[in-house]
C-alpha cells in the first residue's frame, strides 16, 4: 500500500526525532558517558520508533476503512494489517 507523505507527517517527525536521539546515543557511548543516561536516551529513541510505526499502521487502517466506505477493495486486508501491527509489539 502506498502511503501519502503528507498524511504521515507526524510519523516522519517522530522518525527524525529518533534519528537525532540515536546520533546522541552514539555520541554518548563514544564519549564514555554514564550507562543510565545512555540507556534512557536509547529507550526514548525506541519509543519514538514504535510510535512512528503505530502511526503508519493506523494511517493504513484508516485508508482501508475509507476504501471500504467508498465500495472499493482496500489495499490491504485485515489479516495483513494485523500482522504488520504485531511486528511492532
């Protein structure tokens, strides 16, 4: 299913944030910073990635529902969307 980048602006923002956080984590490790701070930042990056993934899936679910309401065949069936959802859990 092709996704509209404008609809996924929030997901892109979250991914860019995670990208910055990962860069920060790498720099922290290279500088030998405190383990607790490194893990805290890594957890924040992980949450940002998860939220971006869930946003992408929820957008896909909405697109499928709108297709059904228009009497069209949705681009993905419910089973496929569920598998995608489960890959993030």
